[in-house]
C-alpha cells in the first residue's frame, strides 16, 4: 500500500505545509484540498498550496487514498462528518492534531469502521493561516503516529512512509503517552508563555510600553509562542486536560521550591538547577532539534 | 566630559561585547581589560576583546576615565574593591548588571565618594565566556542608566553618549523601578524557563530522551534561556529578591486562574487571553525588539 492521492482538509500553517512539502518532495503524489473559509481557499489557490482546491470537503476527499485533517482538534469531529460521504472505503484517515486521545475518539465517533491512524508532526511556527506554511517545515522534525489498537499494519506503514517522504522522522506511540509527553514539551510551555505575556501586559506599576521596550531581556522569547493561533491552542487545552493539569501541578511544585530558595537566599539550590538545565540545551542542539547559533540565529544589528 | 579611555573588568559575553563594540564603533576610545580568571584573559587576548589585557584590576583601571564592571552582580563589591587603588579620582564607575539597586549599594560601599553611575544594557544571548561576545550586541537595544540621587550631570551625559555610541538607545530610570520592570521582562522569564526545563528533565513517566526529541513543540525555546550563565542568574535572583517575588506572585495568580479555566472547560477565558497576547508580539516586532521572521529566523530544513 502506498499513498498516491492526498486530500488535505484545513489549509492553514500545517495543511499548507503538508501540501507544499508533498509537491516539493513527492512528485508522484497528487494533492487536493479544502478549507471551510472561502477566503482561505482563495489564498491557498493563489499560493498553490495543493494542486486542486475543491469547494466542499466531500469533493476534496473523493478518490483520495489518504485524508489529512489539519483543523483545530476541537473541529476534527465536525470536519470528519462533513467529508464522510465523499470518502473512498479504503482511505486512510489521519490528522496533524496536538492531542491524540481526543482526536482518536472524535474520528472513531464520526467515521465508524474506517481506517483511522492519527498522527502529530511536532513542528510549527507562531504564524498561522494559508500564508504561513512552507515546504521544509517537517524536515528533521519528529512525526508521532498513534495507531489505535488493531489498526491495519499496511496503513500504518504507508502513513509512516508518507511522513518520512516529507522529511520527518517517524515514531510510534500510544495515544495516552503521546498526550503526556506533549503536555511537557509543548502544551505547558505554551500555557506558561501565554500566562506571563498576559501578566506582563496587565500590570499597573510597569507600563505596557516598558514591557515592550525591555523585552530583549528574555520576555520577547515568550511573546513568540504566545502569538500562536488562539483557537488551536484553546482546543489543545480543552482536549488534553488531564495530562496538562498533571504536568502543571509538577511545574508549580518546582516553581514553589525555587520561590522558597529565593526568599531564603539559598544560592546553592538556584545554582545547582541553573547548571543542570544547560546540559539539556546542549542535547537539544546535538540532536538537531534546534539551531545552534546563539539566540536562535536572530539578527543582531544591521 | 567625554569618555576616551575605557577599562572593562570581567571579559565574558558582556565585557567582551563592550570591548569589541568600542573598537568597532568608537575609534578614538582606548580599551583596557582584566578578568580574574587567567584562562579568560588568554582567550580575551587571542580574540582581541580589548586593546590591552592587564594582569590586575588596578592596573587595568589606571588612567581610565570610565570603568565598566562586567561581572555577576554578586561579585560587584569585591571587583570594585580589587580595582580601587588604581582608580583615577574622576573616573566614572559603571556596570552592566541586571539588578540596579543592589549594585548601586555595593559600589557605594566599596568606593565611597566616587562617581558611580550604574547602567544595564538590556541585551545578551544564552552564551557566556570570552568567546561569546560580539560587536553588534547592543545595536537597537535599550541601555537603562540609573543615576543615584545627586549624581554628576556631566558624568551621566558622558555615559549616555558612550552607550549611544555603541548603538544602544538610552533611557534614564530610578533603580527601584528598573528592578521591578526587569523582574517582569527578564528575571521571571528566566526563572520560569529554568523551572520548566528542570521539571521536564526530572519526570519518571516521560523520559529525558522524549523531552529532547519532541522539544520543537515549544519546549526548546525555554532551553535557550535556561542555558544562560548559572552564576550570573543565581546572583540576579539573590539581588532582586523583592521585585522577583512580587512579580512571581502575580504570575502564579494568573496561572492558577488559567488552570481553573482548563479544569472547568472554560474555553472562552482561554481564547480571550490567547487572542490578547498576540498583539504584544506584534508590538515587540514593530518596535524593533525582535526578529520579524517566523520562528526567530531559525533554520528549517537544509
């Protein structure tokens, strides 16, 4: 089994990047696409995100051997229902959502008896919409596939080969474990970034203008993440509630311990932690998961 | 009054960048430097961070009309004492420390009766040591000068002109207000980043290897800040305790409110905050305080 006709539902950052990556790297594979928003469809057509933009979801998925849902995780079920009547019987239904247990449940409810293989490419930027995607987004990134119990082995292999073809590295994982891991490596970082940016913009004794001016001290890093798509992230937190609250509890415990160390002037505890965290950065870079240039390669000066 | 002979004490990221920036942008100004660590002095000599590396602090500051202390804020007092006997009577004593009230006190104690004008260029990267500095670090960044009450107006103007000469924009501020503003825009972001990176590396149910592999989901951004110099940051938290604890309290309140919203499934509260924070990112970019390229201009693909 090999994927040769891909339909992409939702043409924002992720959907657009999948479409561009397929066209750039998998010349034998055809692409169709649909977005509920007609202005997004127009923009997608202008940028050539996929070969054929259709005017309905069911038209877009007709004849596709793989459908990739690239909509917020809270919209998966309705998107799946919308395309259902056009689906060919053996199509693989997959997605790019950031929570996997909830998506597996939503798709199983909307499309009983279908071949559903959820997936999550761990890649993105803070930008969103049909103008944001690019063909190299998945290169060197991991794509986590979370096959439900009893899923067709050939379909899993075909989906894995598809993602490898887009430049990603593929890992298989249980959906629950995925949701826990991503709570740590993605959801809590986003929640914290949104929070601190909100806190900073609501102070009385420090003006918003001061927060912006002196943001190069560290704050600006958080503003990037906190500029991510609001609907996508609302849905992530609502759909991965258990793991997020669990990990948030651990973070808060650790933060309270540091707060106590600061209050009591315990420099050793601070220094020990601050030394340990440096090694993690090194590993992230060594494993090709971040730019090794200082400051992410940001521009300094003209 | 014009600064023409600068001595730099401490030749890490900041000291090295000041030395290189002076040589690149202020050809009439001579530079001397000293670092307590002989291996740092050798590396600084090899890179030409300043024109003359001296073997003692008092020798480095002899004849200087401005001394810039570029050591961790907890080392300011001892560095000041070490150079005291070499100081010319009218030299301006300044620094680049991230907390200003504590530095003003430390320098006033170590050098009574001297012209002390603390300053803080809000610029840096996660790298440290004599290999990390570069001449354009201060371009377009703000340098906050916190003149003590009754400070010599001519000295303040000379120091402001010096930083403007290095490409920075200068702002005057009361030391206490500086410490509050920087607690928000720099110290709390660092504390949070150190905490989450520590939390993630200490979990039992998610492996360190998984944390690294899937860090592109957001976590990797935090590892950059959490790779910053441990001694420098230990000292910042110990020396700006009041403002840090105050701002940490506000952050924690806001985080608790979001936690409650997630638990109760209150998507509207989440969406409202996530929409609001996007505007802050826009302002940071519009005011030239961050790279406008997606993902800070990180490399994606080959």
